[in-house]
């Protein structure tokens, strides 16, 4: 089985794109400068494929993991416990010497919940969170004077994407990193309230191989590599997007998820 969905790509004739990140709340939505086009794309059901997925090969991996945290919105002791779990997941997945959790983003398709939790909307523009310019800059934002020592060794950034309840709408689609040509990736300035960064947005290529995992539950996490400093042939990043499967039921529960971003040092 496979799904079909309209994915948003950067158009070939677009001027320099700018990605204005949303601010959490009921009306949360990102704003884009540039020209974009929607393409109907086949998205394979990863659960039915007879292959394993690796963050170093395809750029992503689905694993089973049950959190011990009852309320993932808990910004106190629950957050500390969850970050410890995230570190353990990333170290086991990458073989890193150490890990550092630096961001959590909550998303929901329900405006009332976004208003209550100050969460953001599912992102439906294909992107990768970091570029070779912005990843080291993000490292410096958090590690300060320790950055130069840490950057002497390889490092990567992993996004741990977890449903807060079973995903019935706007699942995440990931693109096999082996099917994405460098020519498909375009740097876009990423503006937010507190900083200016840089991401990749993506041009369409019919050879791109899209995969999703339907009906993900809170006992599963999708590991997405969003940057790797190594240039040895392994996947350095994985472009991804939320999408609305063709023919999906409009009456199902809105998506609710959390993504956590983690530096992995000494990989």
C-alpha cells in the first residue's frame, strides 16, 4: 500500500526563499517568501517495505520506545526525565560520546490546543532544519566557549519525533536521503522571533523516494538526521514534511506531536 499526497516544493523560477517560522498559538502558521508548487507524489508505506532504515543510509529510522513521562507537556521534572531518555536514544543510535538536548517543539492540528499549549502547526513545506552554515552556528548558540573543542570531533543533530497520541491526520513523510540530489536543495533564510538561521527547502525531482509510517503511536519515535558534519558518503540530512494523504477522513482527531532536537558529539 502507498499513499498519495500534495507536497509543497520550491519552484524552479523562485527568487531567494525566506522561511518565517510561526509563533505558537491558535493562529500559528509559517510564512514563506518565494515561489512554490504543489506536486502529487506517491508516498510508500514504510511498514510494508522489506528493508530496514538507518539514519546513516536513508537519514531516518523508526524505533519502538515507551517513555516513562506521563505528561510530555510538563516543563518541570517531566521534561528533565524526557531529555534523559532522548539522550539515551541518540547515543544508542549514533554511538556518540555524549548528547545535549537543546529544543522541543510541540505541534497540533487543533487550534484550541495550540492556544492552550502555545504549540505550532504541522509544517507542510518540505525542508531540512539545518545547513552546513547554520548547524555550527546553532552549536555556538548553546555551547558557547566549548564549541571549538566540541567541533574538533564529528557531530550530528538528530530530531526525535514522537506522537503524543496516535497519528490519524497529517503524518510525517521523510525522503530517502539516497534519492535527494544536492541540486534539489536550496538554502533559505529562516527567520524567527529570537534569531535568524538557515534551512534547506527542496525542489522536485521525480527520483525522490518518499516514505511514511501510518498510524504512529506514542510508543514509537522517528529519528530524523538533520545534520552530520561528516562527509564520508553517509546521509548528512533528511528532508521531511507533514502531508495530508489523499482521501483521508476529515473527521479524525487532529495530529498532536513533539519533536526534540539533540546534538550528538563524538559520533
